[in-house]
């Protein structure tokens, strides 16, 4: 639960800062981030229980990439600024991921 809140506290202000301020896109961003964060954490927990640390690390990038892709596809219906949106989502996810590592550690 804390990771979802942390993600929202980081990624939503990044969207706002980079001028995605419309109510509809922010609501979708909140809902999509809750879904992708929960899904990624559950999947990574499952991966961690099945394989070793090396295998776990190998799954991080594909899962994070899938989350970025899903967030972009869903949110892109609400703006014409597709490239800016994609870059914003990538930046927001990198910042969120790195702060998560600082708080929770890598594994």
C-alpha cells in the first residue's frame, strides 16, 4: 500500500509539473498507477518466490517497461501530445523507481 501512495506522490506531481494538468488525465493517471503498481509488485513478489536474485533482477526492466507502455496507451487517449506524454511517463517512472530503491532497497 505504501508503494502505491509513494508512486502517486511522485508521479502525479511530475505530470502536473510537465503540464499534464487536465482533470481527466490526472484521474486516469491515478487509477492506472494504482493498477500498474499493484500488478508489478504482485508479479515481482511471485517472481522473487520462484527464482533467485539474478532472475528477479532480470525481470525488473521488462515489468517496468510493460507498466510504462500500459500507462502510456491508456493515458494517450486523453491528449494529443503523445511524445511528450511518453517522455513524461518515462521520467515519472524512473524518478519513482529510483526513490523506491532509496527507500526500500534494491530487492
